[in-house]
């Protein structure tokens, strides 16, 4: 098998989809809830939610024609991504808005693709995004987190196991959706003008509470999809 065959073997969907056992789903659910419920674990692992948040700004920013120049993740688990373009306008608004919904949307996508055999293709897309973003890190902590994410995702992708990929994607999806709610709850309780809803309010003159509601709607829809997928797997 040459390198092209090796690559195709890690891209193609699993034949017939992937069915997780009830025991596997309960294990994944318990592990995911443990991560977000045990505060010492959450303090460490929530940086994954921040990473997806910042890459949400970056990916959407590039999609609307802005230039992604760098991002940082901080020790307090906050972050900042910079996209360059017009200081006002639809592109700036959309790229600013994309951060808080990103973890919920990615988490929902993980749960959806996992049960349909598309985990390998999804992981390929994640690797592409991480590699592109790697050259734009702007701090040592950000580099460390990115290397850890690349190593974990790359190993899961290369030593392909369809069931293991599906299990971990469902688990990560649950963590990201719950993490999106927790991050939204934190920002909704502040009046910080430099936060995403504060910046959106300044750009559009639409009250920050309206932007928080839009974030909540996306989180709610994503939660519904994840719950539907998990309940379906338990039947």
C-alpha cells in the first residue's frame, strides 16, 4: 500500500456507519460529565473550549475575506484572535459573533458525524485547521496547547479505529456544548465592553443582551442535536 492508499484509508467513511453499544455511550456520557463537573479537571480542559472559540473567530473571519494574523490562549483560559480587515461592516460583525457559538456548533457536528461513520473525515478537517492555525500562534502556552491538540488528533486519525473515533468525538462534543453554555453564562453576567457581545453592541448599536440571546439560541439548538444523538444511541 503506497502513501496515497494510506491516506485514502484514513479519509473514507466507515462502511455502514458506526454503532456504539449502550455501555459505550453511558461510559462516554459519564466521562464527559465528569470533566465538566469536577472543577480541577475543568480548569485544565476548558482551554479546549477557548481554543475552538478563537478558531471560530479565525475560520469565519477568513471565510468572509478577513486576514487571520494570530491568536493567543492565556493561563486564565481566556484568549484572543486577530483578523485584519475593515474595522466595521458585516465581515467584522460576523467574525466577532462566531466565537461563542463555535464550541456548541463544533460539538454538535462531532456528535452528528460520529454515528454516521464520518469521524475520520471530520478529524481530517480538524487537522487541516490546526496545521493552518499553528503558524499563527503568538505565545508559548498557545503553542503547547496546539501541539497537544495536533498530537492527540493526529494519533486518533492515523491509528484509525472507527469505534474509538466515534466514542471520543461524541464525548468531546458533549464537553464542547456544555463548555459553550458555561462560557456564555460567564460573559452574560458581565458588562465588559471588550467582550464579544460588548464589541458587537458597539459595532451595531444592538444591545448586548440581544447578542447573548443569539448565542443562547445556537447553544440550545446544538444541545438538542447532541441529546437527540445520544438518546438515539441508547435505544
